[in-house]
C-alpha cells in the first residue's frame, strides 16, 4: 500500500560538490555528507535530494552522466553510497536520487557507440538529423546558449542537445533505450533509495522537427510506462522538474490516479523577476502582488488533485535572501519571513543547503571566478552581442547558478570548515558571520526557525491538508493568507518590505499568541497591527475571518 508519506515530508537538497569535503581534495563527497547527517537529523528533515553523484566528466557538474551505475570517483565509491543510504536510514532520512534521463554525457558508452555509424544499434538512442541545405535542421536553441544542434563530421549528421554539446538528448521514442533506463532505475530502487528527482522530465517527449520540447505528445505515456516498470512497485517519492507547466498540466503529472509522479517542481514564481518574453538574465524587480497571485493560484489549483513542491532555492537559483529579501541589515529576519511564508503553505517543502542558515549570493567580476557553464556561455554570447561587462556581471551576480553552489559554511575555520585543502569554488567571504556553528549556538537563529516549522508540519495536519485563502490580494507589501482545516483556522501575515506597516485585519480587539514568528512580540492584536520590516507571524484564530474583517 502506498502511504503518500511524502505529503508530510520536508526535503533537504544537497549539492555534493559543495556540501562537505572529507579528504582534503577540495571537492565535497559522500563521506562528507555522512559526517553531517547528525546536523540534518537535528534540523528534522525527512528526505535528502542528492544532486547527481554518478560518473560524469562534469561539463554541467554531474548533470551530464557518463555511467549511471558508478559513483563519480571524486565523490567516493558504491560502498560509500550504500553506507550513506544506511546511515541516513538509521536517522529516518531517505535518499532521493537526482536522475538525469533527458540526456547523457557525450562520454556515455551509448553515445560513443552511437557515433560509430548510422547502423550501430545505439545510434537511435539519440536524436540525429541530416543537415538541411548544408546547415542545422532548425533554429532550436540550447538552454546554455547557441544552437541545440551540433554537427558530427564523421556521420555528417547533427545531434540534438537542449543543454550543452556534451549533453546529447536521448531519443525516448526508442523502446530499447527506455527499457535500459528502467533497468537502471530498478538497480537504484533495489539499493533502497527513497525515490527520484527527475531532471527536466517534461522534455523527454520532445518532437524536435516541430520544435516542440516541453510537454510533447508522448510524455505522459512514457511516464506511465516508467512508473509501471520501476517505482510504481515501491513506496517512494518522485518529483518531476517541470519548468514550464501550467497547473492543469501539473495535474497530469501528479494526480494519484494517473500513476505518474508524486509531485511537480515548477518555477512559475521563479520567473517573476525577469522581463516577460526574455531570458533569466534580463532582470526586473519583483512585484509582490505577482508573487502572491502565482503562489496562490498553485495553492488552489492543486488542492484536491495533484501535488506541488514548495521552494525558494535550489542549485540553479540565486539565494532567496539576496534575491527578494535583505542580505544585510534584515538578513535573519527576512530569511525567517521566507521560511514561515512557504512552510505553512500546502505542498512538500524543499530546503536547499545553506538556506537554513541564510547564506547569501556572492559577488564576482571576472570570468576566471565562474564555474557554471550556463553563466560562462552567456558571458561570451552577450559580450559578442555588445553588452558591457558590467551589465553581464550584474545579471550573473543576481541570477547566476554559482550563487547557490558556493561552499556550505560550517564554521569560522579556513574555507568555512568545508575542506582542509583548496576548494573547487571560492568560499563566500561572509562565512565568519554566517555559518552553521554560529546558527546552532543561537536559539534565535534561522536554523531553529526551520526546525520549528518542520516540527509544526509533523504535528499539524492543517499544514498538510488545510484550505488556503489569500487575503489582501492587492496590498503592495503585505502577504497574508489563512489555512483552515476541521474547524481550525490559522492566519499567516508577512510584511514583505523594509517599511514599518500598519494594517487592521479585524474589527475586534484580539490578543493572539503567535504559533511562530520572527519577532519578539508576545501577542498580536489583529485590530491594530504595526509590523516592523519583514515581520512575519502565524496565529490560530478564534473564529474564521469574515470577509468584512479584512480591510
Ligand atoms: C536541470 C538541472 C540543471 C541542469 C539541467 C540540465 O535544470 O537542475 O542543473 O543544468 O537540468 O541537466
Ligand atoms: Ca573530497
């Protein structure tokens, strides 16, 4: 029987390169993660989403897999992996593997075979097209800049790569290829993993000739087939990275009766600070009313059907305190605001490593400081297109993926306690002030706010199942909503700004003790709320708010 345990769970994402190095080579590894399991147990999380640890030439830091059955040597061995699964299990933590099956590395044996000739059985595992009038088959572009087609001079054919040229797309129309993927997934399920996070899964049904990439016609057929042949037999969680789905499409992925995935991980709220119709690098300020609208649409749409992930951060996003909060004066307060706002919503919350201590973006101003292939390719493309370096680095410092990938800041020792050697990426120089050791000592730290939220979710079915209702829809700086379940109603209010803000949410005087907050106040009067910058609280109401209550 399936228990849907993942509806109550909180997930913590680890980017292994940056989490903890155990042997001084400057690269995080599996033994490093094992050393830090007690820390994660203390935080209270149920699941680790482990970014890829398979063998990879690291063109895209592991999202280009050259062997699905082997552990990347710099991360450790298969024994280390088994040990991690077991040690995590002892602490009631499940390991969810990141699974990249839209593409492989160009160094994967399948691709090496595929290039040997059109008659090779593996040729059709990938997407090949003949040149059209001596040129690319069409103008599909790669997410990492430039054409999505690369010419192979031996075969005189182009292969498709929606990401880098070292990430050729698999051809999901090939049944044999699909069976090989399912076999590999079963290998991992047999090892006892808690499920899969499925990288860019919405792309596997692509029809390149029609320039259809996301949500292709056979996508759901493939997912149902995969479910049937692999994880459908196990009580595990599966989360699909779905970049561009609508709530209606999300239901197709995640409604229980469709036997596809447990939940989607969608990004509609993550594109609100980019210019419409342009790329992530074309910045615009966030409008809070847009954010409220988008998050609320998803809360309502998946209420009875389907399941959503809740997140502000991952390894592809900048740090939320720097992005939409205040990384200076109100760093702790705004980080707690984000935590409370998100964790009291419906869905499965994800914490990205370092978020629980309020880690911030880094500032770079030279190409040599970049590691991320997406940023590096954009840098060259935009420089050539005439953008100034200042402009390019403004985009990179605001949105670049390296912001999320700097070393986990453990303590004040050199390299933030991440490594005793030379780290693969620079440490954020603020680690003296922002680190896990400091957070653990301070009972008012962001860490303990997350810990409290995780416990609240475990103890209150209202958080998991309650109805959601947005209040003050058009208020430019207040984000307020209620959750109601079995006669109980909670109110969550956040001042999403640096200004002190007065509001009244009721005609009656009240004196409510907060269930959680980021201030020292002992009680809240809804008739007369004076909220300090980023002040956020949740209270249980004595009666549901009436529509007339809200001004
Ligand atoms: C996903 C991953 C990202 C990776 C890309 C290609 O979006 O999250 O890190 O670069 O897929 O695999
Ligand atoms: Ca190491």
